[in-house]
């Protein structure tokens, strides 16, 4: 894969996530389809928080994976807040990705759980991670009585 392809895949993925975030009904941000399930808005906030953690670990604090970013329902309780922080983190991630060169994708990175992946493998897995949370959000929206927007 090259950076241009990665960026295109990521842009499509993120646009779908944003569309779903906007579909969360006001006042239902904390809705859980079942006990123990993640609240609807928390899926979107988790995606933004995980992006911040990764980008910071690659740039601001190299090699340090700080998971407590403050991007959570306590700090971003409304749909408007959720979409705003997603947009903010999307721009930071876009800036990072557009700054990569194709050769960078072969660079090895050490993950917090000890594995070493190439940057390309990391971003491929990251896209899968975001898709997982989008799927859960689609299910949560349906359980809440909301027809999710078409994202596929």
C-alpha cells in the first residue's frame, strides 16, 4: 500500500464514522443497547481518543502510549461536542497521514503490548478497529429506534 491509498481508505472510513456520529439522537449519547455495552457516543469518542493516543505516540511523545486523553463522555457529553472533537482529531490525524512518505509505511513501531508492526500494518489494523466501533454504533442506533444513515 502507498500513503495515497491509505489516506483514501482512512478518509472514507472517517466520513462514515462522522455520519453515524451525527445520527446519534440528542439526549441518547449515553444509551447502551445492553448492560455492559459501550454507550453510543462513547464509540465515537473512543475512536477520536485512540487516534490522539497513536498520533501523539508517533509524534509528540515518541513511543509513549497515553490512553487517558480526556476524550470521553464526561468531557464531551452532547452530540455536538462529540462531533466537534471527532472533527478536531480527524484534522490532526489527516495532517499526520498527509505528512507521511511511502517509505515511512515500512518503518517498524513498537506497540504498547510489545508487538512490533510496520506503520502500514498498524494503520490497516486501525481501520479495522474503527470499522468494529462503527458496526457496534449501527447496532446501537437500531436498538434505540434510529435508522442509521447508509455508510456502506
